[in-house]
C-alpha cells in the first residue's frame, strides 16, 4: 500500500526573526487600538460595546483594547480537528502540521474536451469532488466553484450537498446567507447522526471574510456571527492586496492582514468563547503595471509564510494560500509558480493551505488536468515538509556494516522495508527512458494528467451518503432548491 504524505510537522522556513514577529505583533495591537476597525453590522457593534471595546456608533468604528485581543487569543483553541467521514481523512490542525487541498470559489472551468473556458456547473462540482476524493495528496475539499445554475438563495445548500455526496474528505466552503448556513448545518447533522455528533466530529467548516482595509462588513460579519453561534469551525481570512488595499511593503501588508483576521477572531470569541476558529490569510500583491490581482507571485508565498509565523506565535491554526498560478493553461509557468509558493508554505508549517489544487488564471479558473498535476506537486511538497528522519533505523549503521565495502543495498530487506516511506513515488511524472516514452505515445505532462483525470472520473465510486439517508434528506428539505446536475 502506498504511503499517503500528509500532516507532517514542518516549520523549517522562517522568513521572520523572533524580533520581527514581536514588532509585527505590537504594530498590530496599535492598529487595532487606532484606527481600529470599521464595523457596519449593528449587532456586532453593540456586542463589541457591551464587552468593553471603544465603539463610536456614529462612525461605526471599534477600537479593540489589548486586553480584549489577548483574551480572544487565549480563548481560541490551539488545536482544531477538521474531520473527514473516514478517519484517514482527518486533519489535525495544530503547531506546524501541514495539509494542502483545493480552494474556492471560481466561476469558470477549463474544459478537458475543448480546452476552452466555460461556466462552472453542478456537474463540475460533483466531478471535482470525485476527483479530489481519489487524489491522495489533495487532503481536503474546499468548494472550488460557484455553479452557474445556483443563485444566492440556494448556492450554499447545493455546494455542500453535492460535495458531501461525492467525497469523504473534509468539506470547507464560503457561505452566502444565514439561512444557507442553517440549512447546510441541518443536512450535515442528519448525515452525522445528530447535532452533538456533528459538533463532536465536524466534517464541514465555513469561511467568512474580513474586508480590507480594516472593515468588518455587514453581511459577512453577520455570517461570521452565525457560524460562531453554531459552533462550527470557522475561518475569517483577510485579503489585503499589497500596493492597493494594503501597504506595498510586505511587512506592512502582514501587519494589516494580521490585524484584520485577529479582529474576526476576537468577534467570534465574543459571540461564542471557544469557537474553533482558524487564523486566515489570502494576502498577495497587486501587479503594479496592470493594477490586477496576482496569485502566482513569489511575494504571495512570503506574505503567507510570514502570516504563518504570526499564527504560530498566537498558537492558533492557520488557513493560508499557495499553489496558484497566473498562467492561463497548465504549462511551465503554472508549474514553477505553483511549486514556489506551495513549497514555501509547506516548509513554513502552514496548517491548512487552500487554493493549492487546480487553480489557474489569477484564481478565476479551475482545470481538471491541473488538479492532477498539483496532486503531484503537493506530494513533493509534503515529502520536503517531512524532512530527514534521523534514527537508529534510518542511519542504518548495522545495514551498512553487513553490506560492507563494494556491496549493494538493492537486495537488502532494509530497502524493501523503507523505500516507500522514504522516497516520494510520483504517479504522474515521467521517469522512463526516451525510447519507452516514445513507445507510450510521447505524451507531455498535460496529456498524461488529462488521461488520468478521465480514468478517475470513470470509476464508479458511488454516493458517500447511504441511499436511504439521501432519500430522507431530499424529502425533508424538498423546498431548499437542490438542483440536479445536467450533462456538460
């Protein structure tokens, strides 16, 4: 059986010194006190006031005192388990353990048949979930598309509903309405076997957002508060764009990103102390030539690694971003951009690295072939994160003695016992001779990835929810607007 590379302790890469971390922390404390954050949600404003923050109701600004920030950091769990519906898919987020998976949410798909972009649909959501379920190095399924058939009223239910039927890996997604949150949680409770069962082993989690610079916006803040009240694992990521909605210096962007996500964490802990909340960053830079968002730049990796160190300083798990590309196709540019940031964040020990599987074109398009290629990239990153184990077994002193001078290790049992766990064995990369490669059709990486994606999608994996439970849920929630997929 192949070894699954996941959840290794890393943290070898540290772009910030301990002194740097302290400086960013103190700058963050100062920012949260002055100017503070703008809060446009009336309920949140009142809650901040009632709990002791300095609130200007006319200006809708909240100045968060150091003591409130420290209490929230102490209240937030340092260990969050995001469960899969199979034990092998559980994600233990703490310290410097690292996992990587898909991200969300894009509107377009690179079609495998035509090679052209088209609108994403429910069928894509299903197929991407099935693909992720079979790719060992894609450790979780974050809902990657907004299906064109859905609208704001039913998109939450449809995205989670179809994902849960097609993967047993942990499902995380952004949410759009309070009713959608409640309906998704009800469905998940039915699948789990009840309210308490879902809270004990949550196999779903949700994402709300903090707006840059320094705004807890009305709608997203209402969603944040609802998820916190429900006790479901929550991410409240910040996304300052260096040079646009954040300072153009990386340290300044890290500081404002830190302040923004911590403001969300503070609010979540005020709503429901002990809420399993995950520090979040989606920060990158603006292209200073075009004014556009960048996703494949090395600076994104640096920002996310620095934010990872800040989360580790607070002992709160982190949701980071890496493994994307600005390329329009699964090509060489996509390869080097994705590997650069994915490797950096893996070596930094970021806990939950999303957007690492499938995304192209400034995080606007997903590709089936790229998702298969990224499975390989992630595997390599995980092997690097694992590092070099030094023990009596791995030093192999007695083996070296027995083989002696001029011998070989190929036939020794030690090799058979250890090579699968010691070497990353690729499933897509070509390591054949040129003659063998020619005889196999001289396929490039994208062609091999397309062939593998199609093969995996042809597998009859079946529903991940028992048929009787599916019928029960469909009957109970017939009015929620569940959309049946159509053939693409």
